[in-house]
C-alpha cells in the first residue's frame, strides 16, 4: 500500500474503533440494566413494599448513629440504587445523629444536608467530646434546627489541656457545652441528658450550672431530664431569683440506672417540678450542705410523685418528713440507709397506715453487717401490716447471706404465708449470682 492508502486505512480503523467503543459502552449499560432488573427479581428486599423496607432500615439504626460513611444511614447509600432511593426517601433515618467533637472538617458541609433529609421530623442529637473553636459552625447548624429538637444528649469530657484554655463567663463558670454559640428556643425538646466527666485534678468540670439552667429554661415542654455523671461544686453556682418552674417534667434522674443515685442537691435547689412522677437522687442535704434541699424541693414542687429512688444520708426524722409529702408514692427504692434509719422506717410503716398508703413496691440496698434477728422481726411486722398494698419487697445485699444471717424459721413461715396472699419477698446479691425467694 502506498503511504496515502495507509493513512486512509488508519483513519477508517480509528473511526471503527470509536464506533465499536460506543457500541460496547451501550452493551455494558444494557447489561448493567438487565443485571439490576435480575437482582430486583431475585432479591427479596427489592420485592418488599417501600414501607416495609423503610421500616427495616429505621430499625437498623443505632440509638444515635455516627455520621461516617461506614455507619447506617450513610452506609445504605453505597449498596445499590434501590437502597439509596429508599434511604433518601425515609426522613426518619436522618432524624437522629451522633456527633463527636472535635469533629471532621467536612462535617459543617455534610450536617446541613443530613438534617435537610430529615425534613420536618423531630430530631434526636447526641453531642460527645470536648469542643474546639472550629466546632462553633457545627453547633450553630444544630441550634438552627433547635425548633425540631426532641431528644438531646450532651456528653462533655474535659482534659487538662482543654481546661487550661477555658474562659470564664460572667457567672464565673467555664464555657458551656455549646462553645461560643447560643441556642434559641427548644419548644419540642422532651428529653435532655447531660453527662459531665470530672477530669481535672484541681476540681474543674465540663459544665457550669448557669449554662445548664439556661438550657433548661429554653425547653418549656421538657418531660425527662437525666444527669448520669456529676455536677459542679456548689460553690461555683449562685442562684439568683426564683426557682425555675418546668411544669411538664415528669422524670428527673441523677446517676446511672441500676446504680446508687447521683448527687442532685445543686440542681433541685433551683427547680420546681409540679408534674414530677419519678425522681432518682442522692440527697446529702442534711449532712453536707447544712440545709433541707430535698425537703424544700418536695414542698415547693408539690408533685404527684409515684416513684422515688433515694441514696440517702438523711436522718430518720427528715426522711419521714419527705415521705409524708408523697402520698401517691407507689415504688420506693432506698440505697444504703443507716441501719437505725431503716429499722425505724419499717416500724413506721407498720404503725402508721397514713404513711405511703399506696406503696406497692419497696427495694432496699443494705449492708450484710446490719442484718440481724431484730431486723427480720421488724420487717415481718411491716409486711404483715401492709400486705393489702405491698406486692413486692426486695432486699439487695452485696454477697450471699450466710445461714446465720438468714431469717429464723418462724420468719420464713411468715414470708411464705405472705407470698400466698400476694406479697413477695426477695433477697438478691449484687456482687455474685444469688437470689432467694420465699414461696
């Protein structure tokens, strides 16, 4: 072939290659479409109605999912087109989020998109960690959606480096858990959980009480407030004016569930909760603070309390005063009272029908060394006197009781007779596996 003919042939071949590549691309596209159609026909998830698939996705969520690509719901966007469509069309998937501070640099771009996908759904947001200046943009985005916040959890751990850089506000307290930003009204907020870690050797904390009360004041419809870990020393906070009234709060819990309640005197001395139904608190008001904080709170709130979990340093007289303010109490849990306080309380239950007239469950955490024959006798008298109301009495000790510490045969007979009539008596060890039921 001549040079001209070779050039012409090369041009034709190049044109043919372009054509074949285009044909191959179309074939690959058609194959992919056919494969997706086959997958849809074979995959049971593809055949499910949208509502069911959406519900399955929602149930796969953690309580507060992280925002990373390897966590639901972001993970669902990388499986297939059908799952992406379902995830993006399910606002509830995007109504919950867990944010760890200091946060990734791109979170301030991702978070608005995330929350936009939630549409108008109530939001559940968890904030964890120590805040840095760069995190203010993320916090501002969260507070912009404050009108939608229904559940908020804040867990701030403070290390020494962070404390060294803290600036005190006008109340003399370290900056709150929202940096330099200011939250607005939180009209939908129902549950608030604040966890603060005591992490500095000189007694500095991650939260200031004025900031906490500022947040509470923005949530008039708050139903439940939990403070599992610690609060500021009393000397840091000076209450000004009247107590904050939150009429819809029905649960106020200090400490982790299943453990001795946490100290809450600093909080309740500045609150009035007329709708409170459940309270878990360690009251040191008589022995440490020198004032009757718990008693004053109960009088001020005048609430229909039905459940009380009390870690108490109260003497018997003050405890009795508190309990006489709670005629609607159904469940009473008392952690490690002084032995004479417990025995006098049991005697009062036996002798005074007007004390806790509707009580049906009593749980006592007690030390083994304080259990002796007179204790069992006093307990049996109280249970007999209250057998028409009391359904459950549970005694929790650290370790299995020895045969010498267990009740005498006549007391055991009484407990078994009570069980026949519907009053159950249980003994459990919390440091080993041991339970004893009288039936």
